[in-house]
C-alpha cells in the first residue's frame, strides 16, 4: 500500500463521521435507558411502600374491637353515657364520631367532638389501649322512651353498633 492511499484513507471524513455518529447515538440510547431504569425502580419502590402502608392500615382496622359495656341515658340531664372497652388486639383506638339513631334507623344526632375519659372519669384519655376501659358522654340529647342505637366510628374507620333502651 502506498503512502498516497494511506494519506487518502486518513483524510476521508465520510467514514469517520458515520462511526462517530453511531457511537454518539449508542451512548445516548444507553444513557436514556439508565435514566428510565432508575425512574422505574423509584416508582415501583414508591408503589410498594404505598401498598404496604395500605395493607398495614387495613390489618390494623381488622384488629380493632370495641365492646359496649353499658349505655345509660339520664332523661333529666339529657345526657347519654357510653362505657366502652378495647377488646381488640391493637392499641391506640380513638373514638372519632358517634351517631345516635332511632330503632327504625333514622339518625337523630351526630357527635364529632368526643371527650373520652377513663372508666372512673378521673382523667381524659386520647385513646384506649388493649384491655382499657373508657367512657364518653353525649349531651344534650333529647330521647323519648324507646329503642335506640349508637354507632361508634374509630379513627381507623371501624364501626361498632349497640342497641339500648332509653
């Protein structure tokens, strides 16, 4: 091979530019694919965390149990007192909302500012732990003699119903 052919091959820009453009294009595709891979891993991790939190919340809701120990209506003071016990297997059971309905199912009162106290009424508690007893009073509420039901909704969204005679 002559010196002239080598000189001509080294100065041929068409072949070099095709190789360089292919290398640049391949590098760009690889860089974009790494970005997409990182994004999909991030999103799948976020979805996994959200699913885990939702499942844990549902399991906690299933473990919640409240037992109505006693419901007393004082007609002279128009006061309804409800005694509860956390008989579930999860702590921190919060009483969020209480509904009172007639025997026919018609809601007559909704209470959302519930003050939960210890069973003896000596102190205010934020929640009931496992095996703990507590009470709350609903006032003023005017009930005539008859059957009523109380629905307690917890902070986790569980509902517990009890029927009583006023």
